[in-house]
């Protein structure tokens, strides 16, 4: 960035975040261990914890759970989904939570150890390798999701790159935001 090398790997992000989780060489966080097991997450337990009573995942025609719709989530799940989709694994939509991200919210709510810096580094790597898609209405434009703009801006600043952000990227997650966007609505 402007002639300055800015590392975005898990170690650099972990240092930047104040070492939220320190692992020994070869050690995995609890979330990573569960993720790598074929039966690592109990989908019934996930639905019970993340959904309002009487609600469940959306299912495929083949009978697989695929996502939880926002309207079926508890307020706490919606808050964590918002934080997750803004800061850990960005997405260009937030009306539902696919099963892998449900597993992450479940891990947070059940207090599993999570290597957040590795998750962010993996997501940045994924964003960097994405091929922009053509805009559906204007073929001369391309759609590209920008992941982690605030984090990358602050990381660049911490390495001495002079930046002057011209606008607020997203509003902060405050009580007013939660009451407006993350509260269960009566049916």
C-alpha cells in the first residue's frame, strides 16, 4: 500500500488484535477441531440455540439443513450474525445465515475457543482471489465485495501509511441499531 508492505496473515492480524488466542505449534482452536470432524457440530443443538422456539433451519428438497433465515433467529443470534458478517466473514447480504456460519455463531455462543485472526486471514485471502462479476444492469461495470475495509484501513495506518478515509463505511452496532435491525418481530 503506497510502497509499504502490509502483512495480512494470521500472525500479523493476531498481533494487531492483541493476541486474542495464543495456540502452541500445531494446536487448533476448539472451533477448528470441531470444523474438521465429520460430525463436529450437532445441527439440532445449533437450531435449538440459534432459532426462536418453534423455528428451524431452511431445508433443501433433499432434506439437508442449509441456512437459518433472519426472521427465525433469536435477537442474540441476529446480533452475533451482524457482527460476524461485518467483521469476521463479510457477506454482501444478511437476510440469512448459511450452515457454516451458523456453526461459527454456535461456537461463539457456547464459548468455544476460536482463532479469529485465522478466520479473518482466510477471508481476506478468499476476497483477494475473487473474480469480479459483471453488474447485472450495466455490463461495463463489475460487482466486487470489499471485505474488511475498516480493518485494512486501520492496519495500514498502524504501519505508517497516511490515509484519510473520506466516509464512514458502516454505522456502528449500537443499542439503537440492535433495536431497529436485530429484534424479533411479532408474527
